[in-house]
């Protein structure tokens, strides 16, 4: 994530018309070591898993 973008909370923003700003270290889902939200990491890891499975399927 570039430093000039305001981080948006994926959990609080879901289903809302207005994006909610991430509270970072004040949130239980914030991963301090990665400086990002655990929900983003879960999504990223799921995408990598899907891509790996797609490359293993015979065509």
C-alpha cells in the first residue's frame, strides 16, 4: 500500500455506501508486523492458493 493512500477498513466498509477509514493499531484485525489488515492478507493468500490450484489442473 502506498503511503499517499488512506487505508480503508474492509470489514466496516462492507455493505456501506461510505468507506470507513482503517484505525490500524487500534483494531484487532490489524497486523503490526505487516502494517496491513489481516482480512487483506487472508484474501491475498486465498488468491495465491487459487492460482496454484489452477496451474496444477490438467488442461
